[in-house]
C-alpha cells in the first residue's frame, strides 16, 4: 500500500490531521490499534479551545458540535466555603466550548467515512520503519496478514503508550517528566450539572472538579490516592466525598444519581524533545502529557496538528520545507507554555500528603491574589481559553 501521510493512531489527533489533509487533497491512511467502538468508549476531555473548534468547522465536522455545544465564558474557583469567578469574557473577550472528546472523535470518524478515506482498525504491532530514509513505511499486522504502508511522512499520533516516540533513537531524545502522587477518579452521571460554569474546588480534603457534557449529563472528578481502584468507590461514597470538597451552597444543590462511567486517571507531566526525527512527526499525547487540571491535553494535541498540517501543505503545494524543518521547535514552544499552565493549576489546587505548611500558605496566597487581581486573572484566562497558534 502507498499513501502520502501514514498516520499511526486513530484518536482525535490522528483523525483531525487526516481530515485537514483530506480537504487539502493530501492522502492519508490511519492505522489504529483498537476497534472503533473501543476508541469511542473512552470518556476524556470536555473543554475545547476556539482553535480546535475552528479546525473542526474547517473540515466540515463541526455541525453537530455547533448545535450541541455549550459556550462557557468563565470558570468558578472555590476554596473552602468561598468561591470566585474568573470571567473570560470581561477579561479578554474569551470563552471555551464544552463538547466531549468522545463526540468530537465520533464526528471525525463520520467525516472520514464520508470522504472515503482508509482507516485500519485492530492493527497489531504498528512500527514506523526507515524513518531516516526518504522511503519510510509503517509495518503492522491486520487480520493475520503482514502489511506495509509506504509513504512520504509518518505522523505518530498514537498516544503516550504508542510505538512512534520509541522510534526516535534513545540517545537523541530527551524526556522530561514529573509524576504526581495522586490520581483523579471521574464519574459521568445523567444528572443536571450543579452550576452553569465549571467549579474547580480546592479543599482541605483535596481537589474536586464539577464539569459537564451537556445540560443533562455531568462529569465530576475528585483527587484520590493513586492506588485506589474505581470499584472501591461506590456511588454514594463518591457523592459524599465530592460534597465535602465543595462550598456548602454547591454541595446542597448537587443532583446525585447512578454513575454511568467511573474511571481513574493518573496525573503526569511529560515532554519528549524533539518531536520529529527524519520523516516521523509526533503529535499529541505521543509527545507530551499534561495533568488534566488545565484542560490542555486535547487542545495541545490540536495545536501540534495545526503546525504539522500547515507544514505538510507548504511541502506539497508550495514545495517549501522550511515549516517541516521548524515543526518540532514551533510545536514545543507552545507545548511548554501549556505544560507550565497545567503544572501551575495542578499545584495551586491539589493537596499533598505531608505537604509543608509553607507551601499550603503559598497556595492560599496565590488563590487570594487570583480572586482579587485582574492581571492575575487575565493571565489565567489567556492560558485557559488557549494561547494563539
Ligand atoms: P489518544 O487520544 O491517546 O489517541 C491515540 C490513539 O492511538 C488511540 O486511539 C490508541 O488506541 C492509538 N494507538 C495507541 N497505540 C497504538 C499502536 N501501537 N498502533 C496503532 N494505534 C495505536 N484534554 C483537554 O484538552 N481538555 C480536557 O478537558 C481534558 N480532560 C481530560 C480528562 C481526563 C480524565 C483524561 C484522562 C484526559 C483529559 N484530557 C483533556 C487529555 C486528552 O484526553 C488527551 O490529551 C487526548 O486524548 C490526546 O489525543 P491523542 O489523539 O494525542 O491521543
Ligand atoms: C474536564 C476535564 C478536565 O481535565 C478539566 O480541566 C475540565 C473539564 C471534563 O472532563 O469535563
């Protein structure tokens, strides 16, 4: 088989890149490890920056999003029993869009199907090969048959555990990482959200987040020990703990119900440099991970896709390779800013066992500054709604 761009990974980064290439007459084949139903069963991000929303529209995959999305012009931050709002609209005329990653991925699959582009699911042992030559290919096994896709370029969009990053020689890559000693337990429930906007809650008992997918579907998270299994947390236990971490007026208003999904996510900061080797280009979680507190993972993946797609267009349509050469540097400049913001929000809002009292006072002072200082709020609003590409 032959294509122009072989994409490993049919998550949001791979699918979005494939559609952007498609509308610009560049062929791609997607090689995905799991069945489509599995990819669409993962509940992940919910908050989209405008840059990502605009890319979805530009590939004709934004119609359902336009109908079903919620627009949020601010977020609430609570601390003990007090709460303040960071109002993106009045601060920077900004907003974010609430629309689930699962739905966005479904819309991209439908757009890909309509365009008749090739996607191979349930592929085993996908491996980027000969990436330092001008005839790279991806080898994989599909339904028992060994396959090779020859291509001009390989896009490694295969998430944190995928094979693409490992194809960069170990002596040529630097991996920066930080793991956090706690996780997030998340539930989805068919109950109306507790508030119009999200609530990021810092409390003595740990962090909590009240989010949503739509007006009838809520998404809640609580910080908990990494070793806890979701099965240990019955629904009643979860609701009880969530309420204890929210201001009283919010806890009193929470509509509880049966959870329809419950999962645990570890928190990690990770960056691989460089994001390109030979004819292999990494996008999204394949190259970097953020703790979810700033809602930046999917949005940063979309930033990479933006840079790579433009560079490929210049290569194919204008015979200009400058942007491909600059891809890693350009993408990493934005990646590190989203890393900083995610790290900052995580440190601001979580409780650590054995945390020095001084650091807790620093969190308190930072929250106080953020609650009353417009400049501090502008910095947060600029980062949360999305740095420019
Ligand atoms: P992935 O979504 O991981 O997709 C990679 C794809 O590659 C997968 O389909 C996988 O099956 C496939 N793959 C893996 N290995 C192989 C292989 N060997 N061969 C072929 N295919 C392979 N981000 C936000 O921006 N906003 C949020 O609000 C937000 N909330 C989050 C909440 C939680 C609880 C979690 C866990 C994450 C959240 N994120 C958020 C992060 C976001 O979900 C990820 O950053 C995003 O999924 C990255 O997309 P991706 O396409 O790079 O990787
Ligand atoms: C959601 C997840 C996040 O990590 C976040 O910061 C905000 C919202 C969510 O799943 O809705």
